[in-house]
C-alpha cells in the first residue's frame, strides 16, 4: 500500500511527492512541502489530498525523508 494513502503518515512540513489533478493520467510527480492536509478520512486509496506551500493541490504518492 502507498504510504501516502494513510493520513497518519502525513504531517505539516513533510517533504512529499504528489500527483496534481492535471497529471493524474501521466502520473507526473510534483515535489513540495505539505502546508495543509485536505483529506479528512484516515485513509484514501489514491493518496491523501494535500496542499503544498506553493498552493498546489494533489494526492500524496511518495514521502521523502529529508534526503
């Protein structure tokens, strides 16, 4: 299971890779820092929806551990 599909794994300030709405077909990953968590449920099969610090919104596909 994608670690980005469980809300408990997502924290404000986390470095993540998301797929933007317009990139869902091609799966392009956009990297950024989580500003807000938009999904209220504890999990979502396609990834938790977040807003990045730059304002873009998408679903978390990967979590980066500060490398």
